[in-house]
C-alpha cells in the first residue's frame, strides 16, 4: 500500500483525550470504519500481510479486532475464532487474565475453536501495553495453536507492548 494511503488512514484516526479515563488518549477508529475506501484499505493491510503466510485460522479480539479479523478470514476463506471478555462465550472456554492501559479483565476462548498444530494469525485494532494480546496468545498456545504473527492496525510504541509479547512476531501498520 502506498505511503499516501497509509497517511490518509492515519489522518482519519481521531484522538479522544481522557477517554475512557483521565490521562488516556483513545484512538477512535470509527472515522475509518464509516469511510468505505478507508475501511477497505485498513482491511487490505491485514489481508496483504496474511497472504504472505500459510495460515489456518484468524483469531481476533473482542470487540474491534472482530471488525478486521472477520473481513480477512472471509477473504481468505479460513476460519475465524473469537477471543471475548469473560462471560460472553456460551460453551466451555479457556480463560486468561490480563491488565490493560485502563483496567484489568479476563479473556476467554472456546476450548475447541483452535486445534493443536493450527497456524494462527492474531488480529486486533490496537497494541497498547500488550496485556490483552498476551492473554490471547496464552490462550492460543494453551490449546496447541501455533502463533504465526500478531497483527495490529495501530501500535502505541511508547507503551512497549511489543516487548511484552516478545518473542512472538508482531506487525503493526500505524505507529504512534
Ligand atoms: P493493551 O492490552 O494495553 O495492549 O490494550 C489493547 C486493547 O485495549 C485493544 O483491544 C484496544 O482496542 C484497547 N485499547 C487500549 N488502549 C487504547 C487506546 N489508547 N485507544 C483505543 N483502544 C485502546
């Protein structure tokens, strides 16, 4: 994708200061979603990267990760797995707890959604402290999945989430 297209995406992402708590600058992606061309470009970033790998499934994170993960899985014709906040999944689930930039929570994944040896790309909208994705990677590995790469539209580099995920491979398209 051209540097100009990447910059248009960057320009569309809106900073919302003090949301959801004082001191947090929230990266609001809804202006990207509501623009057809930009939404497609954001999905294409993930898609083009996924096409460089042999993968079996996309695992995506509640809730904005679903927006990108589902589109990529559809395009590739591969399965989609949801990692959700505690209490949302109906069937037997694995659970991992984590801390994030503005709170603490637990994530869950159905025990039978990833099979041993399956090659996985993890997708979320944003990498901040890495707590959420660390718990997602823990869940994927616990059931025997092979993490090929974790992909994010946005990375807040100053929060050092990438270091927290080390040695897992991390790719992000817009760095702040
Ligand atoms: P973390 O666990 O700290 O890496 O936080 C990542 C998760 O929290 C992602 O699912 C994001 O959607 C959300 N998140 C954390 N910080 C922000 C932020 N500043 N703006 C938007 N979303 C955020």
